[in-house]
C-alpha cells in the first residue's frame, strides 16, 4: 500500500509542477514582452475610429492598467495572476469586451475535448491492436505492407496532413462538407439527423489526426511485440501448448501495454497541438479556431486564457492516464 | 601518425555504414530525395531568374508549364523558385532549432542522468516531463505573436528550441541512467577522472548516435512547426518559407479559385521532405542497433 501511496503522491506533485511551469511561462511571456498589452488595446481602439483627446487617452489607459493590475510590482502581479487563475477568473476579453475570457473558452472547450478524446481513444486502441497483431506475425506480407504505410504516414506534420485531406477530399474528390462543426439550419437536438451531421463534419478533422497518431502507436507497439515475443516466458507458453490467441493477448500484449500507457500520458499534449491546428484548418468551432480569432484581433488576454486552459486540460488528462497505470501494472500496486 | 590512422579507420567505418545502409530501400529513397532537396535549396536557388520574395515579377495564376514548372501565384511569384528558397530556409531553420535544442537537451539530460534517482534528479526529470506534456502550440503562438515585429529565421529557431529540447533530454537521461550502472563508469571514477571528462570521453560515444537521430527528428519537427506558425500568419514574412507560402495561398483562397498548385507544391514538398528525413533516421537507428548489425553480418558470412 505504501508504494502505491508514494506513486500517487508523486504523480500529484508532477501534476501541480506541470501547471506551475506552464503558468510561469505564460506570465513571463505576457509581462516581459517588448509590447505593452494596454498599448495594443489602445491602438486597436483608435483604429476603430474612436476620437479621443490625450487626456482621455491617458485616463482610459490608467483605468485599464488598474483593471489588469499592471500598476503593481512584478511579484505582486504574479501573485494576483495566480489568484485570478485559481478562481477561473481570466479577466475580460479585449475583442469581445467586456465578455469574460472564461465564458468564450467555456463554449469552445467541449468541441476540442470531444475531438481530442475521440482521436486519442480510437488511435490508441486501434493502433496498439493492429501493431500487436502485425508484430506477432511480422514475416507476413500484409504486416510489412502495413508497416510501410504507417512509416510514411507517421512523420507528416499535423498541419500538412490536414491540408492534404482538404485538397484530396474537399477539392479533388468533394465528398465531405467544409465548414463548421454541425450542419447549418438544423436546431440542436437529440435527433439522428443532427448526430449524423456532427459525425460528418468531425470525420475529416478526426481522421487526419488519427492517421498520424495511430502511426506512432502502431510502430512502437510493433517494435515492442517483436522484441517481447522472443523472450523466454513466451517460448515457455508456446511449449505448454497454449492457444496462440492467449499467448498473443494474455502474454505479449499485456507486457507491451505498460510502456504504451506511459507513452500516452506523455504525448497527450502533442496530440492536442495537432488537433488545435486541424480545428483551425477545418474551421471546427473549438479552441484552435478561437485561438485564430484571438490572434487576428490581437486579443492577448484571450490567448493567455486559451493557453492556460489547454495546459490545465492536458495535465488533468495526463494525471488521469497515470492514475490508470496501477490498475494495469501490479508492480506499482504491490512493489517490486 | 595516430591521427592519420584514426582518419583511415573512420573512412572504413563510413564505407561500411553506407554499404549496410544502401542495402535498404528506405534509406536509398530518403537519401536520394534529401540530396535532390539540398541541391535545389543550396546550389540552384542563387540562380533564380526572379527574386521569389518580390511580388509581381511574373504573370499571375499561370498553370504548370515548361517556363514555370510549378506554375505562378496570384501575387506574381514563380512557385518553383519560391520553393527552392523555402527549402533552403527550412533546412537553415531546422539546423538552428536542432542545434540549440540538442545543446539544452545535453545539459539537462546529462544532469538528470547524473543525479539519477536522488530527489533532485527526480525533480529535474519531472521538469523535463512537464516540458514534454505542456501543449506547445498555444504558448508558441503567443510568443511569436508578441515578437512578430522582430521575427527572423534564427529567432524562430530559438523560440522553437524552448520546447524542442524536452524529448531528446528525456532519452538522454535514460541512456545515461543505463550506462551509469556499468563497470567502466566505476573504473573511470575510481581512477580519478573528473565528471566532465567522464561525460565527454566515456558517455558521449554511447549517446552520440542517439543525439544524431534526435537531431534529424528535431529538423522534422521544426519544419512542421514553421508551417504551423506560418498558417497562423506568424512566420517571418520577409523571407520565402513553406509556412509563408501556405499562408498566402490560404489567404487568397487558392484552392477554391482552382489555383491548386500554389497550395499543393509546399504541401507535397513538406511531405516528401519529412518522410525522407524520417526514413534516413530509422535506417540509421537500425544500423546503430548492434543486434540488427550482428544478424546482418552473419547473413553476409553465410552467403
């Protein structure tokens, strides 16, 4: 029990440390930049045609400085930054002023998380399953063909894969709709039509991330399986005359899954980056698209908010995966 | 004399490596494509008849022809020469990113490996892990957004290195942890070798091949990230790069106006580029894996 408790405490410290590092980087970026965010906001106001005198300009600027807490010392700013984040208060958005940033993110978050969860689940399960089987029969022709296919797919950057999908299935062979996350003109309801519409819109963004991620799970699982199937205990199982299916899933796959789960915990962030990019390319209404909106409107507050929620979501996801590990790995439960 | 002898053995080693590597189709394909790209980027690009960074030098929206092998853009650039510049810049950016990232990774990885399973080593390991899982893209986008007035290739490379070092450092740590337990480390320590010397003389030969592979992977990663930043309009706009090309192509709705070659060329070049770098890197790792090499040598002896 002691070892399990130690593991859990360590993971929780890691969870807090990740968030802390992320927040500190964000704070440093937003405060130590050569451009003052208030100046950005003010220049935006004046380009929108607001006629203001110098005095009004200064007083507005001071109000904003106070509102964002920029008139305090750096350490005090950091503390209030932390305080604000811990209560979920990210300040108002510049471009949707005075709507709070958290409300905007709250609306886009479900789309992103839904896409990410689907992608991770499908690619991890299918990739590992195929990887194990092809690794077990590594001399078969089909196994080699699959390996070649994923070797080519895996290194492609997410953005390029998304563009490739747009070119192939929307321009050259137009079979999929382009914009949005749901069909236009149908109200949100639990009807079959709405559901099919959502799937049809999510299919291309999802598949372009899945193909790449699945490649990485497939390749590492295949290598692990090929390695483990020559171990003594597998040979012993064969000599005992166990059915092949039992050896494959009960002996080989079970041992290969552990590093794959640790790998999953570490790469959720990378996959998330991929899905953000894909969302933007397919105009899918998630955080990626909101990020693009914030960038084009010079909305630094919104950007920081999105980055913070992304860090929070990903470290929670990682913690979740790591808490699953003791269920699969008896060594963590009982000690070596 | 010793120098000449070591150069000679190095030559033999390289020849043997090439003999092994060229036997695999993956390596041959990747290596050829890379050579072509290097030629296009560094030998051919100075001979461009029109400066691809300037607009309006050729007629707009021309499809593929002999005079313009990859067509022209709405901005009046020749896509073929634009691509030669972009390849050159991508390679330079990749080199910058990979060099800085590997430098940080070596420091952090060796430090984490040296401290090992002590609490301080655990802490450094956790920091490395944190940098692995923090979602890179939003942070990088903010960073290049606030620095967009100063962006150039080297600065983008530096920005990318802030996150690029984490994965190689993680690998390096596990390599160091592994070789720390072997006897020769103890021998070196008890014969009074300093820690820096142990790293450089005893550990580096083990770590170097892995670092080389990580270098190639980092080049791939930086090409992808540059394209990503470019699509969001945050790559360097004065230079001709893959990301900038994609940005303008999407900005002018190239695909839906039927000028598909404007978008297809950079996309296909990235695809070819990263696949060949990846194939070269996995062939190298196969060559560096002693088990695979042994079985290959056995096969050679039998035939």
